[in-house]
């Protein structure tokens, strides 16, 4: 069984709060100029402990997959 999470890179945040996602990671994740990314964070004890990026197009598809069956059941009643 493969691992689901691993450290791919260490990046820095500049004075303006900007950071660069390395090309190797962008290529591997098929992230291109103009793509929209959703910032997702997890909190523990009121503090952010983990930040993830998900392509908005993938997030929309995930939500549709999760809510589609639920909405279908609601409208069938």
C-alpha cells in the first residue's frame, strides 16, 4: 500500500505573502497558469495545523459527487 502524503518540497513565503509552487510539483499535479486553487485548512485546538491546495475544478467535482446522490434522494421524496 502506497503512502498518501509526503513532503515534496520546502518553500518560503516572501514579505508580500507570496510563495512559489515548484515546477516539478505543478507538472506532477497538472497545475497550469490561470488554474484556480482552493485553500483548505484543518484546525486543531483553534490553530491551523495543515493547509492543502485543491484545484477548484476537482473540488467542484468532489462536491457534485458527494451531494448528487443526497440531492437525488431529496427530490425523489
